[in-house]
């Protein structure tokens, strides 16, 4: 999936209509999210693949800032990005080639922000506030969520392994024993490495 990045960014420069493939990608993850939450983010996203394969090798891997997880901040990023895209689409309206270029441009903007954050913080920090990831989280609010059983010993191994620093142990013995959908990429890192087998997807 990593190869999709140069296809859109470089190929789209010569053939802007390639930008419309992003629309197809959005439709796909919206459908998938209704069944499996942010599984797209954890397994299929080209940007996520790039972050893990390449950016993680040079990232300083500092902890993701706590305010990045705040609902207000996520929706601030979402509104800003979508507002900018809507404006650009309005300007380009009627010109299919220019519209394809807008989708390519949004990909470049997202990638630039993602790399900047990933170099200092964890490689996949952008995934915490990614507008499309946030949208998937809302769409799958009660779908295929990570469950924390009573066997959890709160060792924090899951948090260290999580690409976006989510700590499932916070939900052990809490009112809800399931991790909020928006905070989980369904990557299975925590499930496969929990020393007590306390994590699973319901």
C-alpha cells in the first residue's frame, strides 16, 4: 500500500485525475468502518504503512501529546482540513482535472503534517488526529471494539506497543471495559503481545 503514495503525489502531478482514486479509497474505508472500525487505519492505509516502514526508523518516538486525544482538538483539525478542502473544491468546481488536483493537494498537506509530527513524536502520531481516522471512529462508535478483561494487570506493555500510544489498561475496571473506537487502529499489537491474554475484540 505504501506505493500508493508516490502514485498519487508524483503521478498526480502529471495526471491530476489520479487524485480521484482518493475518493474511492474514502468510500472503501467508510464501508469497512461500519463493520470493523478503524481496521483500514491499522492494516490498509498507505500513509500508515509509510509511517511504520520508513518514518519509524528515524522518529524520535516521543509520547503523543495528551491534548491530541481531546475531542475538541480532533474536531478542530477535522474542521480546518475539511474547510480548506471545501474552499478549494469550490474554486475548482466545473473543472474535473482541477478537482482531482485538489484531492492530491490534500494528500500532500496531510503527508507533510504527518511527517513533521512523526519525526518528533511517535511515527504514527498523525493517526491520532487524522480527519479521516476520526470520521471512521465516529462511524464505528460501537463496532468491533477492543475489550479489556479482568485479567489485565495494567503493565502498560500494550501502551508501549500501540502505534498511537493508546492505553487499554485505562478501561480496566472502568464503567466501560472497551476502548473507544476512535482510539484504536485494530492493529492487534496489544492483543498478540498481552502477557495475560486480557485483550480481545468483541
